[in-house]
C-alpha cells in the first residue's frame, strides 16, 4: 500500500507566535487580508489579537464573521462573495474548526468557481487549482483543521453535514499560539480537547492506520491525556495549553492519513439534526462505541487506556472494557454530558425535546452515518442496524 503525506508549508509554535502572521504576509508579498472569524471571538477580543498585528504592520484587511458553529453552506457562499468584494489575496482564519473550515471552503471555491455550489465539492473534490492562500490560527485545541485537508459544512436543507476532501484545501501556514486559547470557557476547552483526543484514538485503531499515523496519534494521546484535565481546570495554564495545541495538531495529521471511525461518522448527523457541538457529540458517543469496538481490539486499547487513566494498567491485568470505564471517568471529570439525550437537550437551550422526537431521528441519522467513509475504516464492521442500536444505547 502506498501512502501519501502532505503537510503545511510552514508552521509557527509557541507563545507570541501570532506576531509571525506579519512575517508570513510580508514574505508572501500579499496585498490584503480577509480575516475569517466568528462573532464570539470578535466580541471577546480574541480576533483583535490578530488584527492588532496587522494594524501594527500596516497590513490592510477586511473581516468576515458570518460564521456559525457547525458552519452552513450560506456561511461559505457569503464568505466567497466577501472575499471577492474585498480584493484580498490571502485569508487568515482565526478560530476553531468552524472558522477554519469555512475559510478553507471559501478559499477553494474562490480559485475553482465552477464549484460555487458547496454541495458539488462533497467527497473527494476534483478541484484543479490550489485554494487561495490560508493562514490558519487556531483558538481552540480541538479540530486540527489547521493541518487537515478536510472541510465539514452543514446543509440545513437536508439536515446533513457534508465533508469535502482535497489536498488543495490544506492551509499553507499554521500559527499555533497558546495565548489565544486561554480566553475560551472551560466547557469549550473540554469539548474541543476531547474531540482532539478522539481524532487520535480513532486514527490509532483505524484499519487504515500506518506507522506514520500511529506515531502522530500516540504522541497526540500522550500530550492530551496528560494535560486535558489541567487544561480545563486552569484556563490560564500556558504550558498545558501549548501541550493541548500541539497534541491537537498531531491528532489532525494522524486522522488526515488514517481517517476516523464510527464516533465521527455518527456524531456529524447528531450535530446536523440537533445542533449539538461537534466535540460534545463525539464525547458522549465515544464510550458506547469503544465498548462496541472492544471485540476487535488487538492490544491497542491498553496503550490508549494508559494515556488517559490516572492509574496505569499492565498487560496481564488489562481487559478492553477497562478503557470504556476510563473514558467515562475522563468525560465526567471535564464536564461532558453523561448521555446523548442530555447533550441534545442542553443544545436545545430551553426548548423542549421529547424522547419521541429524538427516537424519530435515529433512523435518518443512521442512514446519514452510513454514508461516511469513516464507517469503512472502523475496526469492527457495522451495518445500519448496528448504528441504530449504538445511537439508542448512547441515549
């Protein structure tokens, strides 16, 4: 089997790395920037840490902020219009996965206008031209979108999250500055951090795993497992923030080349139908799917367990089901909802969601989950009825 590995052209790491944005823009001879960032980051002054650098260096820019959590086709379409109207020749994506995925979709459509309908990009996008240059500046340690060739966009007309894959989507530059992470609330840090861990965990047990992806996944799990509790509890801890940010990056590289599994295949429909934050949807599904996949374990569960458990285990005493318990202990410790029902009702923000309403979406969600390429690389084979049963068990 031949594996292809494509990474960012350059990345900058460490406290103060945000100042290197000016270096990148000047060295690339870019004339104007479109800053893509979500409204909350603008409101709380996080985006300003980036625009201050642009202002200090006399770099002109416009800001595009019509970006929702679980970004929509409309967010991308409006963003393409904003990019063209601004006259920008480079995009700076500031935020979590929502901002970066939106920016990536904008960038690829800007240079491949024949794909102006985002739906036409679904799957392996047959684009001919590289995206407009993107400088990715993550403000969460979660998605790893700064180093992946994926963009996930919600199509509300179908209650469906479509995935775009193209190496042309890959940001040219990644700026990883832990000082940009400390303003996020604990709930966001927890959801994003566990998402990053699941990227590594699913890549590690994927049937498409390779020695390269394993190396990235193992280091990611080590960094995240050691630091996630501390990162959530102490939001100003720069050492923990930098470890989480680096772990998230390694996890992003790992799943770019090994894919994911049932957790992500099933979480996307949950977010599409009920607007549950992506990381939370993943986290509540993980223990149920870890139990399901235990039958297919061939020794990797022990390593994963020791990365997240506060009490190490040895091979002669370990049982795969111990990992399920360790996952539940970790997610409870960082404040993740205990069940899928709880997660859905929290996301509804006071609006009543009945058990019958949730049940009515199980089959449509399972149908959409089966469309994901991640199902094919899950370590245990799955049919639609298996996915339906897993959803019900997670409730």
